[in-house]
C-alpha cells in the first residue's frame, strides 16, 4: 500500500514536470509503449521502478536502465528536477593572430626577458604599423648584441637605417665605445714573447753560430741561419698583437646601454598591449631601483613609505635615479651606477639633472684598465728580459766536471719565476685602486645629500597639500 502511495506521489511530481517541459516525456509508474532517452535510444514498455537522488531505475522489456540526472541535458533536468538551467553564454571565438615575420624577428623576440606573448604578437602581427616594426627591429637588434650575435644585429641595424626608422631615446652611436686598451686601433705593440724583447735568437744567443766542442768548427745556427736575429720578431724586439679586449675591432660593446634600452622598450610594449598602469620606477621591481632607494641615507622614513605607496605617481623619477647613481658610486658599485645613469638618459633624454663626468672620470694613469705594467723587478737587470736570474736563461744549472742539470729556480724553462718570462709584471693602479675610474667622493656625497633633501621636501609638500583645509565658498549676497 505504501509502495503504491509513493509511486502516486512520484507520478504527480513527474506530471507537473511534464507540463513544464512539453517536449520531454516524463516517465512514471505507468508503462509507456515507446520511451525515447536523451541519447535517442528507445525503451519498450518502460516505467519507473525506483528513484534515488542520483537518478531513476527504469524497467523495460529488455531489462533495466539507470537514468543519471547528471548526464541529462538542460530541458530534461528542468522536466525531472524542476531546475531552471541557465544557459552558459558562448564565448565568441577569437581569431588567431596572423603573424608577419618577414625580418626573422620571432626567434629573437622570444628570448627577450619579460616580453609577454601578447606583446610579441602585437609587434609581429600582420598589418602592423611602422611604429611596431621599428620597435621590434630595435629590440631584436639590442637582444642580438647582448647575445653576442653581431652579424644578426648588423642586419637589423641596416634595415632600420634603410627604412629610416628612429626611436627618440635610442642613440645608435652610443652602442659601441672606443676600446681603452688599444685606443681604438684594434692592435697594440708589446715585447716579443719568444726573445722577450731582446731581438736575438735564443738558440745561439745572438751570435749566429752553433757552438761546438773543443777543436770543432762553429757552424751557422740552424734556427736563425746565421742571422743572429729572433725568427719571430725578425730582430724588431717587439711585435704587433691583436687587441684581445676588442678582438681587433677598436670598439667594445656598451652592454649596459643595450640592456637598458631593450628593457625600456619591453615595458612600453607590455603596458600598451595589456593596458597595464605605468608603475613609478621605485615600485617597478624589474628596474632594480627599489633595492638602492631603501638604502639612501637621511631619507625620511615616512617619505620612503610614501614613495613606495600607491599615492606616489612618479613625479620625482629623475631625482630618485640620480640618487641611486650617487649611492652606487659611493658604495663602489660602478656598474650599477652606470646602469642607473643610462636609465636617466633613456627615460628622460632632455633632462640635464646629472652629468656623471663631473663625478667620475677615466683614470689617466692606467687608462681605465685598473692595473699598470712595469719591468719585472727580479729580471730587469738581466741581458734578456724575462730570463731566469739563476741560470741566465739557459735552463740548466752549472756543476763541476761539466755535468749539467735543470735549473732549480726555473725548472729548466729558462724563464724568470716572478714574471713567468714576460719581462713585466702587473700591479694595481694606485691612483684608482684598480677600479679604472676616479671619482670625487666628497662631491658625490654632497650631490646625494641634496637629492635626498629634494625627496624629503617633495614629500613635505605632498603632506601639506593633502592636509590643507578645503577653501570656504562664500555665498553670493542676496539683494533685497
């Protein structure tokens, strides 16, 4: 009796559901001759035998079938469960971006640090304007230079020049600096490494003859063929060497300048395509400014918090960068100082807040190398530079009865143990303490002090304006 009552209640519920969903047949206890499932299959004489929270157990002529609610479509769920199923909005398909990589930039842009995929697509998209093309070429050129692929960089540079593309902040003449080691010549002169500056043949010691034993005739030296001159330098005592610093080019890459420009263009592209708000330099972790900024001496703690907060809009960017330059110089981090200074030139090309040459100069004593070469103090009095003092460059030690053995001082090499046969030794430059640069620390300290004062004053002005009372609006006089 109870079973029939339950089926009756189920039947009433399903009939109501069937009325709500006119196209869906709601199965009840009463057999239905042909019952079509959501997947299109047909059950003969089907009726509900049992119902659970997961679905219906349906009995039909060929056996049983479980109808799972979770697998039902929206209209079936509405009929059986009384649920109004919201249709999910269909997102419109976004057409893939068609790329135009006629200059072969894609492989280079992919390895640029921080460049987003959307930014890369924006630069290489089909139909891109001249602005996108020139930025893409410039970024690829800088990345190729930083990666050491000068041939590829030269190709991109030629395309930029032929297309007459220009980016205001980029100065192509700044990419390379004159090599200080060879003064731009690509080569330099040094003592011959074979004869160590003597110009004489080592085999015959400049005599041109092979010395024989007693009673034997001397013959021409087989090495110099009697010329007595060193065969390497041909008696010139010195030889021209390709400069290893610039590899014979006479110029060296300003790597920091390339990286600063590349990273600046990367931030511009990412902000443009992703609509990202431009962060002040001190809050942009990719610039490295914050690391130095928080170490500035005498900077008010509240002012520091302000410059790192969302209230600060970036108006003191040049002062902050200049302060980072001075702080890095005083901490003897000259590479960091150079990077921040070049950021000022790139981001604010018309700003003259700082001339780094007023504070740091190339050491004239060592020509920016950081060390000095001088004659070896151990062998400078020897006839041949770089010769061992003990054996006079022969490599053998003299003993009684004509017996010979390797010299203990030079281990048989004949070279001076102090300079290793070079004839010269290197010492740290006393003028620049090995830095290659000389800077006026007192002038830098004063400049930093003034810059920090400006930062504190700007924060004080911000507080004054923020806390200033609103002006009282005077009511217009009423004429009676």
